[in-house]
C-alpha cells in the first residue's frame, strides 16, 4: 500500500445549509468559501477541480434526499459513507447527520481504492472536527501529521481513550482475504459453466458492467473478481469504477474513454446501453449478456469449456478449501500464459528494465492453433498482457 503522501490528494470539508441563511461572521477560521445556496465549501486542502466539486455536490444532494433510490450508500453510526471514481481519482464521502448542531461532510480524494480504511479515517476526522468545536486548524494539523508520519493520534472524550491510527493495512487483512476466497467459490457455483464468460472478460481486459439491487452484494461481488487474475496487481486501483450513476454525464463519459474497466451500477437500465460494455452481469437474475460488438471475442472453444469445467468441479468439490479454488484458477491461468509465451520470441529492443522485449508472431499462432477462435483468443490475451504482436 502506498504511503499517505503518495496516496492522499485532497481533503474537503463541506457544510450543508438547511436554509439559505449563512452567517459568515460565525466562521472565524474559514479558508475557502464557495456558497451555492446549499453547500458551503468551508475548507479544501490543497485544491480540487471544479468539475469534481460539482460532482460531489450532486452526490451529496442525491444522498441527502429521503426519496433517493441510490443503493451506493453505506450507513454508519451517525451518517452515510459512499465512494466513487472520477478519472483516476477515488472520492470518499462521509456525511455527518446526527450528534452535531450542523450537517457537514468530509470528502477525501485519493489515488487508491481502500474503502474500509478511508471510512475509518474519515470517521476519525469527523470526531476530531466535532471534538475541537469545529476547528479547521486541528483538522489540518491531523491531516498534515498523517501525510508526514503515516500516523495520527487523538484523545476521545467519551469514552476517554487514545486512538493511534496507522496508514498500513490492519490485522484483519487475513480475515478479509478469507471472506473474498469464500465469495469466489460461491460466484463460480452461482454462474456454473457461464463463469468462463466472466473469466474471459477479466483475462482479456474487457469492459465489464455489473448490475445489482443489493449494494453490499454488488460491492462484494466486484471486489472478488480480481482473484480470477491474481497475476495482475492493483486491478481495483486501475480498473474498478464503483457506483456509477447512469444519469451522471461525467461518470458515463469517463467510462466511454476507457478501454477496459470493472464498473458497478444499481440502475437496471444500464443493460440497454450496449455501447458502454462488452459483458453485462446481472446479479439480480444471475444472467450474463454479451454485447453484439463483442460476440467474436467470446466465441467459445473446447479449451474454454475445459477451463469452465475445471473451475466448477473444484468449487463444488466438498474436500477442497477456498484456497484450493484460488490456486486452481491461478494454475489454469499460468497454463494459458505459458501457452501464449510458447508462441513468442525475443525482440532486439529492450524495455524500461533493460530486458529484451517479448513479441508474439501471428504466424506462430496460426501454426500452433488451427482454430481461428483460439488464434483470436491468444491474440487478444497478448494485447491484454501488453505483449507486442508482429
């Protein structure tokens, strides 16, 4: 995990005005104000783009509505927590509604996807703000301390105890890993042989959209998918676009410009937008839809069938562990990669690590595989693995 100074981009404090009367004189330590009649941006450090600011205000407005149908909201003890991604920035929003005279929200912009950590961090920042009688100075001090030392400390008044917060991953990481492995097994059982479509989409780096009407199940499903392709690192940081609103142009346009992603929606109408996805996974009906333009990519062969059977058998076998399932998937992936590399050669050029580049020759693929569908699969796999093709 990255250090705080490499990961945190900005922190923002926003006060929500129930009425439009704002007494500026009451704000004695104000650093930055942008009053749009409802949201007072009391503090931003160090800066935030206007389009991202507008997006955040829109999310706050939707989430504050009692009639909101958004299933992207996660409640906590005295507010709501949600997260999104715009371009390469993850946005974490904590809205405080109770135990305080004013409604306020704390927003973090970061480079990485780690919602459990950032929810805890924002809750601590909220407690610091409340306990210090709305002092931005105290909030800034703790934020800068975190950037410099990867640690913040505070004394809670009720109950009176010290909190020592570390940026590094916590001791419960092992338990989280076990939960994901168990979820992976259940996903294979859920889709049976059709799991090969999900696996292929992940392996070939395609545009994946997932719909679900249960926010928790939708989230757990999405963050489990990288276990299918463990040989790639930082999949969630690089490819995961959570909680997209079909009515939000900035989010939809962001998807349009991406070659590959894993994105979640809670609006079933997204299925109608085939231009946005290669594969659409409906968790409510346990169905998978392939867009017309991606049909050729998902042409199945005997190899695909064998892989699917292997996954289903290991998942359903009673005397295997969840780790066995993960290991079997990794083994099968390595076999496919080794098959690909057997059709490769060394180029005369060198990469950034001063290693000779690997290239794939189309002629070798044709010699090795008589099936055009298999040739196309390994061609696409080479592209996904960033291997040059000649």
